[in-house]
C-alpha cells in the first residue's frame, strides 16, 4: 500500500520530530492529524475489518501514532522508508492494537492464525506483529505450521507407505498430536516446548532441530500456507482446471480428505487472517527469492528447479485458487488482506 504523499508527510512530521538528545517526539500538528483522519475515512471497509469505527477513529489514530513513536525508538529503520512506513500504518500497527484489545477482552491467551501462499509474507507479518505486541507490553510467540513437520526419518517412512508423499509441507507430513498439545497448553497459559525446523537440512528436505522452551504468553501467532483451511466439496476439486500437465486429480482428492484430520488443530485458533494474492503463481518467484537469500546466508537450500518442483507439488496437493476463494466467504475468517506482486497490502476487510 503506497500512502499519498500528504499522509506520508504528515506521519513523517512525527518521525522527523524525534530529537535524540532530548529523547522525545514533537506532537503531530492538528492540520496533519486532520490529513490522516480524512484519508482513513476514505476506506470504511478497512476500518471495520480492523475494529475501528468512525466514532473511535480519532482515538485509534492517536493510539497508532503513540505506537509509531515506540517503533521509531526501537528501530528507526522501520520508519525510514516510505514503503515500510506505509505497511506499518496501513495494516501492522492497527492490527497489533486490535490483537492487544481482543486479548484483553478475552482475558486469556489469544491464538491468531495467518494463512497465505508460499512466500506471501506470513512469517514477516508474524514477526512484525510480535515486535509491536511486545512494545505494547504483552508477551507474544510466533511460530509456524512448518515447525510441526514430522522428522526427516519419519517422513522417509511415510514415503514407503505412500510414495506420493515425496515432499514435506502437505497434509499428512505434520505431527498433529504435538501441534494440538502445544496450542492447548498455550491457550491455557501454560509453559510448553516448541519444535524448531531447519528447512536447509538434508539439502532442503529439512529436519527438526530440537525444541525451544516457551513460557506462557498473552498472544500466539500461528502461521502456515494452509493454516485454517477446511476440506472442499469434492465437486470443487473435480471442477478445478489446471494448466499443469502433471496435475493428479486423485492425489488432490486424497489431500482434500486429509485436511479433515487438521480440524482439531484449527479449532484452537481464536482468529484467522487470510493473505490473499490476486495471482497465486507469484508465490513461485517469492519462494525462489527466499531460497536465494538463504543460500547467500551460507545455508544449503534448493535450486530454482527444485523450488519449482516443490511449489508446484504443493499446488497439486491443494490447488490454491479454489481453497483461497472459498476462505474469502467463511465466517471463521476475521480479516482478508489482499497483496500485490510486490507484497504491498491492498484492500483489507
């Protein structure tokens, strides 16, 4: 989301007003506050999605400005670029505030799910929200469905049972009992141990690294490429048109049925956000970018060809278009965030 120059300038007034010697911000001027207020009122659908009404908008903007100050103090780089500032203002700041309010109303740990195609920014959003929530004084844990993968040795055994289960990531390759136990303990404000997964192990096949001890937290952000997805009527799979000559309808039907076993895990979510890419094929390039970055950091990852095989395998298991289109109309989805090719936030509702 690219904010209008007038709004960026108004927010920039606050950021530029930071005086490192005095350690305080100047107040945003009344005129610039009105510029921001008027712009927010142009998208009532977004405000409603983020739990903001016209009546409390002024207070919501003030709270967001205060959180923006904390971000600028914590990491000035986060507010130095227009795109970063726009993403913060458009979604991440108000969403963090909404989650904190929701948790306080709930008066127990809040579990927020995030779903989106590979590379859509789920992990980035989860980590950004974690930082903001902690700046607001609550404790937060971000972890992924990927962390629940079965071990490499267990997945090799799966391949013997079903040779189609050649990659991690699809239904059936996760330790569901472990995941249910973790979310149950977290929802009851109990300490637990979270498995951590290294995607670079075994030349990109990945393996579980070990466990991390986690104290009780106020908010849990649980993300993954099919978190919260329910099985579709079989007619939706049978009617799906794929340009992939290797698309296996029987395999897709098997994976659709396998989603039912994940329902007890999804029932532990309090909220669900959908990151909706207008063209799911963008995820192929996004995933290639991620693997290249991992390789530059010194870790072993997949080649571009392996990425293509990997991502298209996911698409054959759960064709993104029918599943994500279905999610858009479900009452258990709390927020839809549309993203463009550059992963900028668009419509929010």
